[in-house]
C-alpha cells in the first residue's frame, strides 16, 4: 500500500493584513508591486503559450511558468493572474489560474474591469 498524498493545496481562505485590520479573501489578489495584473485567456497557441487580454487593455503573449506547467490546465476564457515582463511589454508569464468559485467571488467584490468580460 502506498502513502496517502497530502501535498494538495488546502482550500483555506487567504488572509491579508492592511493597516492593523485583517481582511479575509477567498481568492488570491494580484500584487501590483510585483507587476501582476488580471487577464483572460483569449486564444490558445500551443506549446504552453496563450494570448491573454489584460486588465489594462493590452493583449499579451503569455506563457505558463515552468513551475506550474504540469499542475495548471488552462482553458479558453479562464481568469488568470499574469506577471508582465520588465524588458518586453507585449509578453507575460501566467502565474495563477482562478477556479469558477474564486471568479464568482471576484465579480461580486468588483475586482473585474470591463476589459476582462469575455
């Protein structure tokens, strides 16, 4: 008998601390200080590359980072967090994919802009 795989991510809420108050979020929020921004997958190009429409209105060529390449199956219309490249504005790395429940929570809280509507 093999060991039970306990390496799966837990579904515990994320906790952010802002000026002494604790805010509980149900989804990961992009960090603008790291160059992260929300995006929607518009076109799948193959070889772990996708065309992503970002919240700032620019369509970028996105690639799935090597660390999460095997873990994350991304489909057309998925909401993702992308990290913009410093040296080339038309390219980005796909860092995180939201589940449907996380996307619904973000729509309810008003995080999505008009650029992200499919």
